[in-house]
């Protein structure tokens, strides 16, 4: 209990302000999970779940009696969503691990044109549908930005589980909106980490892009036939 109380109360002084230790640790776990995802390792999922649990307690703000500046229901809700989708991704990657070379758990591939349209429409429609819901429960404004990050995170995590290379680009779209929101709400550790994620996700996109191109290359088999002109 003492360790749990310390975890919930610990803060890191930075200048004239403080950072919540759980927020810092949660984002470190998130970064480690992103590295594992880029390398297509199964352990990325359980590590990410640990970070989600920590960040859930942070974004719920006053629910846990912490001194966080604002409650972001969308950010908190997406941690729960992350955990649910991560369980699916963990199972899916574990299933395909045996057939993958070099310990990689998934083979990156491009989504179909139809799937891309569905993802784009889902992001816009989901944001429009969730905005009034988050507004009614008192999420930090602008509420549409909280809804956007929630929907984008849902689609990106699902895309990662399916092995779609485009999921990295969805994360970029999430970061573009989510970083200003986190800064304005006072979650500086998460905002700075998401700023780093923005560059990291671009790198991850190119890593998966190259991997998908390698997997798409046709395999040629050379068969050597004996020369009939050569005497035995």
C-alpha cells in the first residue's frame, strides 16, 4: 500500500511546476511499446497495456484525487480502448508469430483503397458523433480535439493489430491535434512525449513501408539443369 500511495502521489519538480510521475512512466511505457511495434515484436502489446493503465489514472484527474489540471474523458477513455484493442493485437500477433521470419509477429502490408476510405470516414464521423458525448460529460475544450484523438487512436491501434502500414500516418494525424490539446490542458509530460512521437511515427512509417516492399518482392527460384553437351 505504501508503494501504491507513493506512486499516486509522487511528483517530479521541473522549474516552477511539477510533473506527475505516473504520467512520465506511462509515456515511457508507451514509447517502449512504439519501439516494439516498429520492430514488430509481440512484447509491444503488454508493455503498452502497462502504460495505458498508468495514464488512465492520470487523465481521470480528480477521480483519483490527483492534482492534475484537467480531466480529459476522451484521453482517459482511449486508454481503456487501447487495452481492449491491445488484447486483440497481442492475440493476433502471437498467432502469426510462428510463421514470421526473424521473430517478427506481423507482415506489414498496405490496406486496400476501400479500407482507407472507411478509415478516413470513420475518423471524421466518429469525431462528430463523440464530440457532443464528451462535451456532455465535461471534457476539456476544444472537445472535438479530444474526440479526434480518441477516434484516431482507436483506428491506429486497430490498424497496427491488422498490420496496415497506414496506421503510422493515422498516429501523425492524432499527434497534430493531440499535442496542442495536451499543452493547453497542462499535461506537459504527455505533450512533449507526443511531440517526440510525431517524429517517431514518421520513422516507423518508413520502416514498415520498406518492410512491406521487401515482402512484396517476388521470389525467384533458379533451377540448374545439366548441360547435355558435357560428357558424363
